[in-house]
């Protein structure tokens, strides 16, 4: 039997982080509050910590006056010998050679280790409390009494400890300037962290073959390499990591923002395979019909909702399940604290289920599995749990650590149990935020709405956002004119973990980008314009690549002659446009390459038609409408518009349109043959009397005259007679008269072959 850490921490009166740190120091491999330890060790820990709690007040009484007495010139020796302080002395042990080095380094004009010594200042004051005259002085030590007072040599200390010197440790700290960052790593924020201008960082990324804008996210490995080149050691801190490592970092002690932090609602991402019931599950949780509004029962973009259960709020992200929206699902998993992985009980794990699980594991997000469709025929929850065990996320009832709940979303069964599991997982994570901090958050989705302009669905991560605040997000800025919750009701403020829709953006911001509050709208506009200028510089630098030699120049000319399918993409929201663009760019064709000229949010306008006409492009509209007068203008300029509200139907139509640019393939099929037996002159020319040897000869069919192996002529059968009557067809075994239009040079023994040419639609 075993005991979970969060249960044991409650019994001991400790926080989860404190207990995890204690267990890790004692060699236990534990990482989260849902890990377990054996009952035997738990009992011994209870006895040990229970005994320490009883002795703690007595020890504090003895230790409290010790520092004051140590300050006196004549301190009693009995109170200067507390046993627990002996191990601390080994940290400050120095040999005579080390002290000499330290003194020499202090005499230098510009010593590098000095700033780090200041950070280590809290350690030396602990030594005066020990009776300093007692340890025997080492050779050479009496010559330098001031340094010796700071770090006396302790008799009996190991030689390896005595050889360690403080200056060497200080130099090591200087060389490894440690930085901490939490994913996602945004280019703009990362540049400020390592002390670079954003465009400088973008240039370095381009040298590495990575083209990123100010608000794009870079991989952790790339960030670590760049930080290393600038003399930093980057530590990426993921969600759910224990506080044991945080206590080792001196920077965490200086921040002191935890005084203002309060518990916040968990942000939950719903992931899973298409049509496994994710939106239906949310529909029951929200008590509102969402599926009815989705095209083909497929969620097309992310929606953020907040619900309340047992007096506790939970924020949900409904992400699309179709394969085209993998980037959106990945972004959703990066924003959230807990992922609900929906698995149908009749289907089990599917390709997109495994893909969603990888996203969650990559983001270090805890997973709660919802086994849905328990009311469907062939439902087998044990099969799903067996697959979970194979994927490394064994359910709790099978001895694993993954919380699992069986639900029937259509009937609303098991919903309460699922929400309880989510709240339990959130309790173990101990999620907190600072409501009084400067508001920051993430753009979940953005779009252009008729009558409202550019709007964005956001989730506040820190601080409290209010109407009238000025925000900046990359090259876009916002003066918050209005805020609405997920039900469309206006709200005046939004705290941490609250999803709202903001009105007042200069243009639709990029989904997945982070925003922050600035002093006023003027400041927000200035920062956004600076960011836009830097993005243009980066784009110009990217486009400076020109053919370096004649071969590349000829290749570029050849590419211009090739037929290219140019596309203008317009969509309802930014995430859908991003997903559609990614899908279209994945269409691989050497015959007709596809090029996305523009991708934007909003209805299809007249300006789009004019630009598409100039670029000889096709306008592809996803789940969006046409402005007035666009259809006749497109017809006038001969611009094709492809529209659909289901993404994979749209992709199919685009592929068909690309294939139409190719010349059709001609395929020949033989219909029959006739041998010339006699030649008859007529008023209009010459007719060949023939015997049909195979198949059939048809009037107006394609024919060729063959003599031996040489083709003399090709044309159409103009005359076909059976005796004196004109006929349309003569089959094998019958005689007939044949005249091929435009040819009169028949000879006995010639063969007239009749064939048909069919056009086959080309493939990409």
C-alpha cells in the first residue's frame, strides 16, 4: 500500500512543495503531489516530524538569544557550541593559500568576483557565533587575522572541503549567469531577458536558418543555444515543477511577489480525436447548445468558457479536433494548466488522441482522461484503460497516477465526477496569480466582426484587466472599449484565469501572442509601431537573398515560367486562417506549386478581388462572407472564389482547382482495324475497299493509315459505306468502303486503324 503526497502533506501540516522538497533531499524520486510513497516510510516520517514539532519550541528558545550573546565580547562558551552549527562551518573553511589568494584578489583594481561575493554576504555573519579562538591556526594564518576571522579552519574537516575556496566558487557563479524562463518562449520577451534588441535576436535566428517574427515562439533548444553564446545558462521551468529547485536560485528570493498572490481558477484544455464528443461534453458543462452552431459537427476555432462547480471556477478551452487544427491544439495545450483528454469508449485511442497526448506531455501539463460515450454500443472502458497503461499514463485505479472518469456526454452522466477530478488535480498544483500585478495574458483567438471591428478572445494570466486599459501585443495595440464574457454579457473587469472578448484593437492580433498593459494608448501605439518597423526590417533582410550564380538565376527564371497556383486566404478568425494556410502549404506538387500570397481575417472585400486579379490568384474563403458587390466584381475580373465552412472540403476544392491548371493527359484506345483490299476512284477522291479484321470502324472516329510499320497519315473517317449505303459503324468480318479525310494514296495491303482519344484529368 502507498500514500499520496498531497494526503500526507495535509496530515503533517505542510505544503505540497515543502514535502516534495524534503523527500527529494532524502533521495525519493517524486515530482508532483500525486506521486506516492510507501505506508512504512510515511509512518516513520509522521513519527519523525511529529517529534520535531514537539521539540521545536524548546530549540527556538535556546537558539534565539545565541546571536545576541555572540555579539558581546565575553560570550559563554556553552551557548556557542550548538551541535547543529558544526556542519555549517565546513561551508566557510579556507586554507592559508586560499586566504592569500583572496587577499591578493581584493587588492586588484577591478576584481571580477566582487559582485558575486556581495550576493554571498549572508554566509560569513554566521561564523562569529562560533568561538573563533578555539580552532588551532594553520601555518600562515596568524599573518592575516581579518580574513581568518571570516573563515576559520575547522579541525577534523575533510581535506577536500578544506581545499575549496570561496573565490573559486564566486568565479564559477559569474561564468554561469543563470536565467530562468517559462514556456512559451516569445522572441520579444526572450530578447529583453538576455539584453538584446529584438531585431538583433531575429538576425541571429535567421543566421541559424530560423525565420521568426517578434511575437512568435521559438524552441527551447534554440533559446538555450542562443543564451549560451551570450554567456548565459538558460533554465526552462515548466508547469508543475517542484519548488525544491526554485529555492536554489537566489533570484527567487529577491522577487517577493508571493505576498500578493492568491489562488486562481485552473485553465483546462479539452483535447482528443475528432467526433469523440469534446464539444458535446462542454455543451453539458455549460448547459448551452454549442454543437448546433458548428459546421458538420466540427469545432472550427478555439472557444474559451468559464463555469462554476461547487463554488469553484474552472476555465475551459474548447479546441478543434480536426487534423488541420493541430497548431491550435498545441497552442491551447501550452496555455492551460490541466488537459482533459477525451477518449471514446467504443473507438479507444486514435491518431489525433495520441497527438493531443504528446502536446500535453511536451508542455508538462497534467492529464485527466474522460472516457466518453459509455452509453454507446461496444463501449469498453477497460480497453481504454489498458491503452492508457501502454501509453505510460496508467489510471489511478490500476496503480497509476492519472485521474480518470467515465462519462456519457450526451446524457450528461458522470460530468460531476469529471469536474471533481479536475478540481482535485488543480488543488494538487496549487495554482496562484497576482490580481494586483500589471495585467498580462494570452491571445486565444482574434477576428474581425461586422460592426465591432477587430476583436480578440483573451485569457488574463496576471493582474486585473479593466475597461479603458491600454494594451500592446506585438505590432497591434488596444484601448479596451468593451469586454464581454463567454455568454456575450458586458463586464467591467477580468481577473486571473478569466476569459473575455476585447473590443478596440488596432487590427486582429496574432493568436498565441502575449499582451501586457502599458501606461496609456499613446505609449501602446508607440511600442506597436516600433515593433512593426522591426518586423519589416526582418522581412526585408529575409527577402535580400538573391541568386548567387548563373545556375541559380536560370533556376529562378524557370520557376517563373512554371504554372503556380496563387492563393488569397480570408477566414473568420486568426486561428482558422493559420490552420488553413498550414494545410494548403503542405500540398506537395512538382507540377503546380502553391503559393499563399496573403492570409488575413475578415470578409472577402472588393480590394481582395482587385489584388487577386493583379496577382492572378484564387480567393479562398473559410467560414466567411462576401461584401456587397464582390461577386459581380470577381466575375468582371475573372477571379475565382472558393468558399466553404468545413476545412477539409475546402482543401479538396483547392486541389481540384490546382489540377485544372495542368494540361489533360491524352490516352489512346484502339477501336478496330481494316485491311485495304481494293482502291476505287470516285468524284471526290479515292475510296478504299476494306475488310474489317478486328473491332469496329466508326464514322467520325480518329484513324491512321499504316503501311508496314510506317504511319502515312492520321485524320478522321469522313466516309463509311456498306455497299451503297452510308453507315455509322461496321464490325469485324464485314466489307466496307472507307475514306479518311484528306488522304487518297491508298494501296492494297494498307491497314486503317481506328482509335479513340480520351482526356484524363491530371493529378498533382
